[in-house]
């Protein structure tokens, strides 16, 4: 019958609305369900997973030595010219010339964190750091030299 | 251009929806001819985020080009990478280790859930309900956390490389995926309470944006948008890749062809994805995660085509190789581009408010359309 | 049905088509003048019903252009690749947008990216490139963008 | 006992003793104006903060928490931002109407404040046709929206304004009918009398089914009249970017924004007055101790408590439901709300004639 159908329609409509309101009402009263974090305040307690790809860095040991041989594998692996390896020739103790890096220039502004350089590196000289707050006021600050000044290659890395 | 700022000769109003508009989720530009509130014509203008990925890939090696595809359909970046890896493996005839295959499919399905999750929230927001967006992000964030832990990134992973995976899965991976599934199962009914069952929502969706199965095929539509019209087009079933032939799942089909059907396809598809993950997560075989490949990859001369099912539909990668280290020509057949072309046919005669429902259920991702 | 059987079936319908080896699917090369009538046959013939054009693109071979159409039949699940070679200086081919509606957008994309003129296309305008684009077609091999392209 | 009525009457006496009656009247008017503007500002701040908090908690978020303790000063910071922003007038706009529209919206909101009883014997203007006055003045609101939409010379604004026109005109009907139900029960158009008639129980309790139905319809209709979601078609962010105030910025936008919240407050105050007994405390039959305890709570707290409960209800709607489409919106009014409210009025009239309400 028309009237019965009409009333049923109105009833089911109102019911569906109330079900939705019950759901939002539940979250309104249950503050434990809140999932957002207060980001800049929780900075020191924040833990990023160790695989997080933040930026490429070159670890140095306490004697200011790194593992980079200057083989340019990373430069070749990089899809968008983020890494530039500038090499020089060191004279070793025996008087031999040995290829070493002068500078490993890293353009953070071009980097897409694709991790291809890291897996290409044969001597594990570069790794991904877990930093992510990269914004600066001047773009030129994003161009970094990864090896420390006066750093040397570690013993035994070929 | 003068036409676009005024009215037509018939006195119809022409309005520009986009490139900056709250409902276009990006930089889609639609020029709409309106008679009152009724849509007479919709004309997409594309290219605001065209980066010519196809041209870029011509100068990238086979190891490098897949990271670019993460930026195409960024919501299913993992599946795009999978397609790129598949085509290189096909060309080189590399056998991928079983472990990698399992993980790839699990991650594909997680990506699909994450993408549908975002779609659900964004579409509800288009229709004026803001709250579902945040509820959807709760679940999506836990997927992103899993991705972050294993792949090292939340959105543009680049975790799949030709031959397998870039790294082995994280030791916590299986546990966290299982945690996610139990969380997800406890929350999925809330979606129905909040949105699906809502009378206002149903009225906004039912009978809106109808497209017939013939038209859907003719427009080259694919994915959930076409399955809402009853087109049998799930690449995972038709042309199985990875280990999709070993898992049990249903191809979700709805026959109504309207926005609500497309909506229900995606909602049901999320549940199917969960069941796929459940079947695989405990059975990931031990062993290698990366097959041995040469350092420099060279595809043999010839043409290669792979199709995968992304969250939006069929992604085709077509490579013409001249035997060099870079592809000679590469074409990405993106699902969004074809799906968008059907929008005009769908929208004619409906109200302006329906347009957002249609765009919502087509699940357009603009970088995927423009490439 | 494998490639050979499909080839026999199609060669009865498309008499002047040439076949090419390689790829997963049957590659058919047709003359660009014949393409429109062949397309109608492929779409409408009851034993083929290639109703799903899933990829339409073009390749610049520097000496000539090749149009590539990937067709699929949603009923029989056949897949074929149809190719047609075009002249590089004045590339033109009949549109198939009235047969497969998806071709409308894809042909507009090929038109602006490769400069192929699609005859009888109802709406052949720039789709992706900005209005008033002048100069060469971006996906041609001789295209060089001195400003935006990064040389590695 | 401390109350608004004591304060106001003592001020009144003091003024009349110290000044001539004319001056006393003028000074009273100035004081009333200052109070109203002060109330506006406070209400704006409080309601915006409340809306943001309600939205945040429903959306499993924390909400504003940066400015001031627990984010309490957030809306003050928002106001400051809006004040210092440049108020743009588009080139093609009708400059006079464009700048005038927000003021009409504010003026309407101010006018509507007049007959509302904020506490016992505390009312700006005890009008004997208060209900009629409210329904008449509130329909001026649509003029400001139409004016803003038309003068902006923007297609989105125009469409928003046209939608709003259709919407407010139709929903005024069912809002009027549901108010009439109470008028039928009380037999008076005076707000004070309506409140006094609820001394022994609020109308929503003693009016049986018709009062409940008309309360529900009233809430739906005023949500639509104030252009709040799910009826915010005039703004319809995802369709019309911002609807009728697309082109407004800075303080002119702030006035529209404020007017929206003030209107929400006013309609909720009217709803509280008509259905929930205004400043009348909640009392149950012959529970003497309970009733005394309730009486002890100041009447202004009762009034604001009820009003804010209704405001919360309207915010709850907004953060739960999707938006309706324009034709569905009009269908809802003409096919559902209007017939139901007409039948309901008939039922209420029958009840009132037979005297079956308490």
C-alpha cells in the first residue's frame, strides 16, 4: 500500500542516518581512538624504520675514513644525475698513483630516493639516512659534498 | 578561448571545473556546458601535469626506468613497478624466485587496498561528507607503515627491481600484515555504517553516471569502473601474472553500471584483496629474493607488452627494443586515460552535483592520465 | 586458439594483410589506405569481434612512422596487434574513433605527440599540449627541448 | 540570587534616577548594542572553536591545539588573520552590492537577536508577535546571499546563490509549519508566553507525537535554512568551490562566516525556546528535591545549555552526512517534509482542541 511504503521509506531512511550518527558519536566520545600525532613535539620520541630512505650519506669512521673507491657505479646507476663523482689521484707510500675521490657531490634537490645507487655500490660506501626534514631557504644548500674534508679511504677497500 | 569564459550561442553556461578545483583531486581541467544545473557536455583538457614520462624513459636504462612509473599512478606505484619488472623479466627470460613473487603479490594487494581506501575517503569528501576521509586514512596509514618498514618509502616505493626485490622483506613484515588484516576486518563494517548504508549517499549514487557494458568496452574502460558495468576485465583472472593463478579470489562484478555499482565493486574488491593476502602471508617460501641478472640489462630486439591490473584498471607497458640498454620506444597504456574519455558520455543529462560522484567513482588520478 | 589458427582465419578476411613474427600476439601489418575497412571487419565479424582497443600508439622509426593498434576480443579473448606504416613527412591515416570510441582520445594524443593526421576525425585538437603549441611533436626522435630536458 | 534580570533592572533604575528618561533610553540602547556586538564576537569565537573541536573528535583527530592553552585561542588567531587580510573586490563585480551583501547578512542576524529570551526576564524586546517576527526577518537572509552571488560576477557564485534561493524559500515553509504546531498548542505568538506555558513541562514532552515530529522537522528545516551541511548546496565546496562567497576574502568573508554561525545560534535558540522550554529548568512531576536543585541552576545556563545542545546536533549532522543534490533537496522538502508537517499540524490542532496535551 502506498502509505505503508511511504512510512517504511521514511523509517529506513531515518534509521540509516541514525546508524551513521551513532558511528561518529562513538568517535566523538572515545578519545582513545584518536590517531593523529603532534608532530614537531614528538620529534625526539619518533622512530623511523631503519630502511627509511631520507637522503644519501657517506658514513665515516672515527679516523675520518670512508669506504668509497670512486668507481662511479652510483653515478651510472642514478636515473637523474643526482650524484657526481669527482676523482683525483693520490700518491701512495710506495710512490704509486692511486685513484681516489676528491668530492662526491650529491644533489638532494634532484634525488628521488630510489635506492638504486645504494644497491649499485660495490663497497657499501653510501647508505640512506633516516632524516626527512630537508627544507632550506636556499636551493644551493641542497647540493652536498658527501665525503668529509681531508677524509681518506679505509684500509683494504679496493 | 573566448568561448570558455562566456556562454554558448544557445545561452548555455560554460564553466571551468579545474585546473584548481576541490573536486578534481589534482589538475584536471573540465570545461562543462551547463543548461541550468543540467550538464550538456563535458570536455576534459589535459596536460597540466604531463611530464612526458614516455620520452624520459627512452633515455633511462632498464634498471632505471621503473622508478619513474611510481610517479604515474602514484596510488598504485607498487603495481606500476611490478609491471615494469615483469616486462624486463619477460624480455630477458629471467625466472623470478618464488619468494619474490609472493611478496610482490602481497604488496600489490596492500597497495590496492591503500588506493581504494584513499578513493573511498576522497569520494565521500566530494559528496560532502568529510569524516570518512579521516577514517579511511587510519587504515591506509597502517598500510603505509608496513610499506615504510619494508620498502623504505610510503608512496613511491621502487622496491621491485628486475629479477625480484630490492631487499628482503623486513623481519616484522608478516606480523604487521597480519595485524593490519585483523584491524581492517574490525573496521570495514564501519564503512557501511558511515557511508554505504546512508540514504543520502545511496540517492546520490544510484542511477547516476550510467554506462552500458558495450560503451564501457568501446571506451576502453577497465578496472573497477568497467566491472561496475559487468565487463569481465580483471587482468589478474584473464592473464594471470605473478602467482595470481595460484590464489583463490573472485572477480568482483556488478551489473548496474551506475556509480553505486562502481562503488560496490571497489568495496568488495578490498575484501577480496584481504583474502588474497591471507592466503599468501603465511606461505611465503624461504629462499632467494633476487634472481641473478647481468649488471647491464639489454632487452633483445623486438616488441614486448605486459598488462597488469592496477587499482584503477589495466596498465599496459609496451616496449619496442632495438637491443640497446635503453628502450627505443615505450608506451604506458594508463587506465585513467581511457576511463576519463567515457566521462562525457556518462555525464550528459545529469546534474552538476552528479559530476563529482562520477569523477569520484571513476577514481581518476591525474598524473596517471597525463603521464 | 593459437596464433597460427588466428592467422588463417584473419587472412581470409583481410586479403592484403602481411604478418610479422615476434611478440606474444599475432602481428598484422596493413596498408594505411585499407585500415578503416579492415578495422570495421575486425570489429564486426562474428567470429572475431575485436571490440576492445586497449592500446593505440605510434613509433617513430626515423625513416617512417608505425601506427600500432592492440586489439582484444572480450568474447573470444583473442589478442592481435595491427600495425600500419606511415610516411614520415606527411603521416596520415583514417580515424577509427567511430569504431572504437576510446580511439578518440588516443588519436588526439598521437596527433599532437607524433603529428599523425587522422582523416575524418571529428575533434582533432590538442589534448595534452598547451593551446597554441608550436614546433615539433614531442615524442618524435628529432625533438629536442633545450630548456627542460636534462642531459645525463 | 545573581541573575541577568536583577542586573538589568538595577541598571535600568540607576539610569532612570540619574538621567532624564530620554537619555536613559538612549544609554540603554547603546548598552544593548554593545552587548549584542560583544555577544556576536564571543559567539563567533566560541562556535568556530566548538565546530573545529567537534569535527576533529568525530574525525579521530586532536583538533586545534597550538594557539593558547589547549588551542583555546585558535579562533582568535583566525579572526586576527581574517582582519589583516586584504579584502578584494573583483573587477567585474557590482561594487556597491558586492560590499553591501555581507552587512545585510550581519544586520539580519542582529535583528533576529531582538526577541530571544536569554534568561528569565532578560530579553531585548518582548514582542507580542515574536514568532511571526522571527519567521519574517529570517527570510531576508536569502537576499544577502542572492546579492552576494549576483554581484560577484562569478558563475559559481551565481549558481550557489540560485540554489540557496530555491532552498531557503522552500524550507521556510516546513520550518513555519513546525513553529505553528507550538503556536497552536500555546495559543500565543509571544516568546515569553510560550516559555511560561512550559513551566510544568517542555513541549517536546507534553506535546505527544506531533511535537516530536515537528521538532525533528524544525531541526531539519533550520539546518537547510542556515545552509549547513548536509544542505550546504549554496557553498557546496566540491561542486561550486565556495558557492556564493567564492569571491569574498578578508573581513567581508569573515562577516558571512560569522553570520552563518550566529544564524545557527539563533535558530537553535528558537528551537530551544519553542520545544525545550527556553530558560525553564528541567523538572520532573513531583520530585521536589530534584526540582529544587534544578531551579537553583541559573536560567541563563539552562538557555545556553539547551541551545548549545541543539548546535551540537547540527554540527553532528554536518560531520556525518554527505551533501544532497539540488533536486533531491527540493524533493525532500516538497514530497516528504511539507506533507508530513501539514498532517502533523492538523494532528496538533486536533490535540489542542481536545485538550489532550498536559
